[in-house]
C-alpha cells in the first residue's frame, strides 16, 4: 500500500508567495532597468551631439580667426580636457589635420560611441573640416551593471522576507488547527461528551467544528445505545442460560428416570429455541442496520397478505377472545415475507395487550407525501383497545429489548423485546418509517411503506 507523504501548508504557502513575489519584483526590476537603460542611451546620444556641436562651433570660430593653424593650436590646447575621448579632424580632401593621442583605455573599451560631423567654414581650403568624436562609456556600463545587480539583490531579498513573513504568519494563523488537534487527541470512549471549541473561531473553521461536534453527538448517542444494547443482550441471554445450566445440574445431581430426563431435554430445547430465535432476530437487525433493502416483487394486495397473517393467528385471537377485521387495501410491490413478518409481530403484540372481547383492526390506507421531494407512503396500522401506553414510552417503543410495561406481559419469557425493532427495520428496508399512537384507551402501532 502506497504511503502519502505529508507536507507543510505554511511551507508551501511561503514558497509559492516567495516565488510569486520574486516573479513580480523581477518583472518590475527588468522593466525599470530597461527604462533606465533607455534613458542612459538617450542621454549618451544627447551628450555626444552636444559636444560635437560645441566642438564644431569652436573649430568654426578658430578657423575664421586664424585658419588651420589656429584650429590645430586650439585642438592641442584643449586635448587634456578630452579625457576618455578622442577627436580626429580631416581636411575637405581627406588629409588628416589633427588627431588626439590614442588612449589605451579607449582602445580596450567595448563601450565606445562615435559621431561624424562636418564643420562648415570658408576660412580653410575646401570650405569645410570633417571630424569624428569618440567617447568611452565604460563608467555608464558599470553603473548599469551595478543597478542590475542591486535590483536582483532587492528582488531576492524581498522574496526571502516574504517567505519568512508568510511562514511566520501562516503558522500563527494555523494555531487554531493545532488547538483542535490537541482537543481531538483528548477525546476517547470515556470522554465522548467532549466537544471542540475555539476562543476566536475563524469563519472557514466554524463549519468543520460544528460538523465534527454534530458527528460526536451522533457517535455518543450510538455508543450509548450500543452499550445499552450489549447490556440488554447480556440480560436477555442470562435467564435462558441460567435455566439451561440449572436444569442440567439438577438432572445430573442424581439418578433420573427416562421420563424425567425427557422433560428436562424438552425444557432445555425450548430455552435453546428461544436463544436461537433471539440470535436470528439479532442477525436480521444487524443485516438491516448495514443498509439492506427489501426485494420488491410484483404489486400485490396488502389486505390479502394481512389476511394470511390473520389466519395464522386465529388460535391466539380466539383464545384471547378477540375479533379482528382488515380495513382498506393497496396494491404495492413489497417483500411479501418481510411484510407478513412485520404484520405478524404487530398483531401478536396487539393480541397480548388488547382488552378481552374487543376488536383488533388492521388498517391499510394511502398517505400523501410530506414534501415534493418525498415519495408517497402506504400506512399499515394495527389498532387495539386496552390500557394506553405512556406518552414518554412511545418514542422508545421500537427500540431493541424495550418493553413499555413488563408487568402487562404475563408471558414475558416467550417474547424477548425485538418484535417491534424488527418492524422498524422492515419499514426502513421499504423506505418507510414507524408509527405509534396511544390515547383514550386506543393504541395504534404500525409502519409505512414507500410506493416507489
């Protein structure tokens, strides 16, 4: 099985923001450097043209006042002021008139610019002088390199500062998550009542905290139900097992006749059948709790299926002095065996608690959907007359091993408290729900079935 490597949110955010900052500042720095480079180039060109114009005016003035000799004398006297530059002058026919001494620095430089210009003057042969001005811009190139290096260092430093600042800020903002992790570690089966809380809950964390607390509430309730169920199972199994052990010990305590041993085996068999029925019911409920869905066949008459159950209960009904009738009907695709089992459990329950001489009614009727998104339901209720069930017990009537009033059940040993729980499971398997009403001596207990 592959193992996923964990990562740090603060680390990832710091790196991404640092890279984003470097990219943005880098782009701005490049744009700034290109703009400065353009301005420097324009300044170079303007400076070169300005100097050439100045030299042109000086040469024209000197030529008018003294001819070529005055021009050469002036050029030689101004030569020391032309550092890192070189001026060359030719006559109109191309013969050299003057040239500054070639500088080794200027010859080795790769950042030179030249400009050729013409000096118009009638005082020299040919009426003009041709000149070339060469300038070294190595210092400007070095300044450009230093500027580029400074921008690069500023960009990298800004990216590093953003990474450090983001990491610190994110770690600080993630402190509530670490607090939630500490609180979560403190939750255990012995402390399921604990809930997550934050002093200053962030809007993004509040839904997670609320959902987790709601989950813990459901888990606590389920855990409590499971513990209660385990205790109920142990209680229900203890009696038949104690009977089995006691009767077997008595049978083995001394010599018994064959008839006496047969009676003991028959009694033990009844207890084991009760245990088997309880285990089978618990397995069925476990299967239903895992999301089992009823297998629906062709639409059948629910009244016809209920009548089949009535025929099976004729003897207990007659013994209890009860009358029975089926009211209403519906054609519905259901799991016939499960439907009959649910009605049988309800009918058996009503038979035990109905007042002698009364009438038990199995009512079947359609029920409209509660909302547009819900499916229509068919309601199946078994009604009997007798002592009303306490209103506080009605919500738990379908819980496992729950008995509203054990004193009312004279044959409690034959019923282990799973009948109505099975009815609830069958209702869920048909996308239905349970129904329980009891008032004024009339009790109605049943379930609904979804039509589709």
